[in-house]
């Protein structure tokens, strides 16, 4: 598997270059954590780095951290670092499992059930 990330709108970028070489997030985020864009993220996405803008666009609807990594085509660890940075900047809300409200918990279970049925 290649260690490079191909972005159709730009040149080849090594995934860890997107995190400044960091391999660990400042905050721990479970791969099944659900992520949504905040109002601040919506306002500031246009001025943000390209991958931040893509994540804010993706997170207009609830996405898991694993889904974000898949959509970006990056390793989960890279997505975890970027999403953690964005959450610290107030651009994303991260809803960790076990701390989900009933609506988000139900939504997650329905998505998992739907995914299983597609298998």
C-alpha cells in the first residue's frame, strides 16, 4: 500500500505532511466517534487548509472518524490528528461513543444496521 495521498486537485502529498509530522493527536478520538461541523467551521472553512475544508464539507452530515479517513484516502491516524486539531479549533464537534445523546446513538445504530444489510 502506498504511503502517499493523491488529491485530484493537487500534487502528491505524504499523509503525515498534512499533520506537520505528528503521529499522535492531542485529543484521543475513537474511530467510531461521530463528527459534525460547527457554525465556526462553516464560517471559516473557506480560509482553512484544503483538507480542513474537505472535512467541514463532509461533516455537514454526521460522519464517523473512520468514514472521514476513507473519504480523504488517508490513514486513520492522520485523520485522527487532523480531526482532533479541528475540534480543538472549534470547527468540529466530536461525539464519542458512550457519550452520545439518544438521537445520535440511534442514528449510528441505524447506519451500522444498514451497512450490515448491504454485506
